[in-house]
């Protein structure tokens, strides 16, 4: 939701960063890879009890993830860049979930439910993107929903910062992901009906 409706407010700063990185010779795929390594360290930092650093690197990774997409649109986006971007995004999220799971083994069942809900939501998102003829700003049809990447980062950050309520936050995140998956599922049915399929 925030990615769809609030992006216009931060896009000028993102574009400025993208142009600066292009000027120094970095490609969009290189920034995607840098973003991945920074973000994947988040779960490690959390596991070793550095929650503030974990959250900072998570959000830095998220910012660079927005920058790499703008870099691709300013130059030439590629299908491989899309594959890298989506794959690395999920691996960053998995890093945080694993970091929390190893720190709090007693709530692993809730983290498993959260992981299943993310798989459910992203499967619909990617499938609709693959079968839809509509093209958005990105290289495939971008299906908006209640929980987009920014909302996910907010929940992941709260899970690492407010550990006394980590179970409650995880279950709330799970519920929001399930709602988003259903939201995308029914939107997919509508889109395909419009195409007569």
C-alpha cells in the first residue's frame, strides 16, 4: 500500500541517488547485488543481538532496492535484473525471519505460518504478473495490496525492535499477508474475467 501510494514523495531522492550511482559507473544489477548482501546481513546482526544495526541495514537495503529499479528504468531494464531483484528481495526477508527464529525458537511455529503466508501472497503476485497483459511501471504487472515491501519492512523491524511482543507482531504480520494474498487472488480473478479467461 505504501509502495503504491507514497512512492511519489520519495521518488525524487531515489532518482537523484540512482543518477549518482550511474555516474560513478555502477549498473542496476550491481546495486541489486550490493543491496542483497547488505540486507542479508540483517538477520545475522539480529541473531548476534545488534537489533539497531539489523534494522538500519534492512532499510538501507530496501532503499537501494528502490534505487536499482530506477537505475534500470533510466538505462535499460532486463529480465535478468527482474529475476535478481525478486529473488534477492525474498532472501533478505528470509534472513530476518531466520534470525528471529534462531533467537526465539519457541515462536518458530508462528514464523513458519508467516513464511507460508508470504509464499502464498508472492505466488499470486508473481503468477498474476506472468499471465497479465497489463504493464505497470515495472517490467511486469505490479499488483498492489495491503502489504507491499514497505509494510513488510515495518513488520520485520518491529519484530527485531519490540521483542517482548514478537509473537503478537508475527501473527499480525501473518494475518496481513493472508489478507493481501486473498486481495490479490480476487483481483486476479477479476483481471482474468475481463480478458474472458
